[in-house]
């Protein structure tokens, strides 16, 4: 076997959309018909926490009903085949984990957790949802454990360090438009191969990034089968 066996995968909403999870549409400023500033900002939370909790409770119910798709499963199978696979995702769902991936970094948080609204280190796994009046151990209202617009991305530095260790960087289902996450590509070594899987890959791929014009469910399994057959990570 060759040494080129550490795959770092950067995933966005496009991979989860194929499991039926609706994506955030920046073009019209709405997220499932809700103004983004009302449900995904600290200011929206301060104005109407009950509305924000209701929105994320609905999202959480939707995610619990969703199932991992072929792309999630393919990435997990590559890990099971002996490759080192680290997934850095912008998604707040747990579909990578449910598919079997063990190394997943959630840049924008995890919707199946709650956290204290006064101490972000205090996190709680959720079996149900969050109601107004549910409090942390310090007596403060619980909020979704997600990163809202205008908030810092606490795991970004860790993600950048992982990107420097990649033998191959695979980007799946993201427009590379959300910062700072999109700047991850600038942290890989100059000679590290990189590919983007997306139906609009030709338009989205930066210079030096191989474009694979396919959905996540088509493009990722095809790549993974090639890599398992060859025992190494190579451009298609």
C-alpha cells in the first residue's frame, strides 16, 4: 500500500440534501420560509427565543427521520477499508456518524445537542427537543448547539490543522461561499490533490481543484470504489 491514505473531506448542505434535509438558501435570505436573521442570529435569539427554539425543534425532528445516503455510506466504507478519513462538515446533522464515520468535526455545531446560553462549554445530548424554561446547570436557558451567523467558529483552527495533514482533500456539496469555512482549501499543501463533487462543479471549482460534475450520491461512491480498488487516493 502507498502512504497517500489520509482523506480529508469537506462537506456542505448538498450532501445532506440528498437525504431530504432542506438546505439554507442565501439567495432569497430565507431558510425554510423563515428570515435568516430571525432564526439563525444571536439577535433573533434575543428578540424571540421561543420562535428560534420552535424552528430548530422542527429541524431536529426532520433530521431524526432522515437517513444517510450513498455518499455518507461510501465515505464510511473507505474508513472501514483501512483508509484514514477525517470529515469536516458545515452540516449540523448526524448523518455522517450514523453512516459509520468515526472522525467528524462539525464546524457549525450539532443540532442534536443543546448548550448553555451563558457557557458554550456546557453541552447536553438531546433525546427530545428544547423548550422555553429548559435550563443548564447554571440556571440559564438552553439553546441549540449550533453556530449562528455572526458567531465565532470554535473548531475552525482544528479543522485547518487537519487540512494541512491531508493526502487528498475532497469537497462535497458546498458552494465554497460560507466563510471562514471556505478558506480551508488554502491550508492544504500546494501539491495536495483536491477535487470537488457537485452538479455545478465546473462553475464552483477554484483553480487547481478537479471538478466532478455529479451529485454526492453518484460522484462520491464512484471515487471511493476507485480508491479502494487501487489502494490509494488519486485524482480520477
